[in-house]
C-alpha cells in the first residue's frame, strides 16, 4: 500500500512540475506568463502573469519585447474614471514593490501585443523578454490558452481585449 501511495505522490509532484510555468531573475519571480487565443484578423493580443518581488527594494517592469509576434508591445492599465472604464498605456512601466505580488490580468494591469503578426493559437507559445529596471532582462515563454470566457481562470490569462485597435 505504501508503494502505491509513494507512486501516486511521485506522479502528482512530477505533473505539477510539468505544469509549472515560472521564471526567476534576481529577487523577482514571474508566474505563468500567458495570452489568449485570438481570431484571424484580430489586431491585438493580451498578456498576463503574476510578478512577485521577494527582495527588500522595489523594482520596475519597464518594457517587454516579443519580436516574433509584435514589434509594438505595451504595458497597459485599465481603471474606472468617473464611472467609465478607461485604458491607458503606462510608458514608465509597472512598479513591483518590495515584498509584494503584482498581478497582470484582464480589467487591470496587463500587456498588449499590438498589430500582432499572426493569430495566437491555443496550445502554442511564444518567447518574450521582460526588461526590469534593477533585475535586468528575463526571457519567458507565453503560453497561449483558450479564448473561451472563464477558461483557465485563476491562471493569470483572462479577458477580452476587443476595445484595443491596432
């Protein structure tokens, strides 16, 4: 019986390691960079992730590059102003406070891949480089997940970006 439990535990641990999608640079941990599948002709795609700063000083995500999918990658924020949801580019990037976790998700902070070069297809992935003010650069893989509403909830990739033009 113990052998069966040990085997089950080993399989569970290896499965969770296989699904782990984390990257680290300096004191920063980036969890599950992801995007949603897009429709043919859709001009933009969104990017989502969680960034944890385990250090004692703040850092800043200042830019992202992903030349295989877009020559114009922007950091955006959505916020309600006077009862109207507005989106704006954050040219100075996003601060990652010391000891804090910042979630990039639909309806808040997120990445926009403008004028994408081809549709994002579920199950594929693409490379991007995150550029941090202090920690430096970090190469990551964005997993492309289902575009269905509610799919992959809690994994960092959610949302609708129909309001973005390109």
